[in-house]
C-alpha cells in the first residue's frame, strides 16, 4: 500500500489540475519535490485522535495543495458537517471510515479512496472498533470558489 499511495495521489492530482496560471492565494514559496517520511511526521494530539501535518502551500499549478494524515479513535468524527469549496481526496490507510456527504453515507475500508466534490457538505466517522487512519489531500485551483 505504501508504494501505491504516492502514485495514486499524483495521478488524481494530475487528472484534476488545469493549465491556467494560478493565483497565489496562500502566499509563500512554491512547494518543491521532496519526501515526507512517516516516522518523521510528528503526531499532534486532538480530542478525537491524532493529526500529522504533511504539506500546505502553493505549487506551480495549484493555488494551494494541502495534505495531512488523521487517525480517528473508534466512534469519533472528523468534525461537524461542513461545506468545502475545494475538492478533496481521502485515502484510507487502516480501519473503517464512514464517509458522509450531502446526507448520504458510505463505508470505506483500507485502500479505499473517497472523493468529496466542491460544494459538498462532509464529515467522516470511525465506524470500527480500532483507530482509523486516512490521508487527506485537498487543493485549490483558479476554478475553486472563493470566499
């Protein structure tokens, strides 16, 4: 699974980006090629589990690219349902996650990929008896609704 993940994320991003020149919404320097090693990502304790920050900033083709890794404790939710202007891709590493979007829910186990469309009202819930870990990738393009 580890070797498949970077390819899957890059393939998804490549298929959803546009050639139009991006605005620099989040400012700062453009992200450059690198490797983020799991053992070097510091987990931050949250009331519902853990969060590992990975990257957040503009790229050559995106206004903003953000990735973090969440581990939800059994029965916990990612947060209250909320509307996201950006598109979001979530890859389940381990555990069982209930993906809730626009009043619907679907179960997603290890290796599952969840896509939340722009404008969807979403949240996740750990539906299993063990911690559930998933990778979150979202991005803003010039077409992402502002405000």
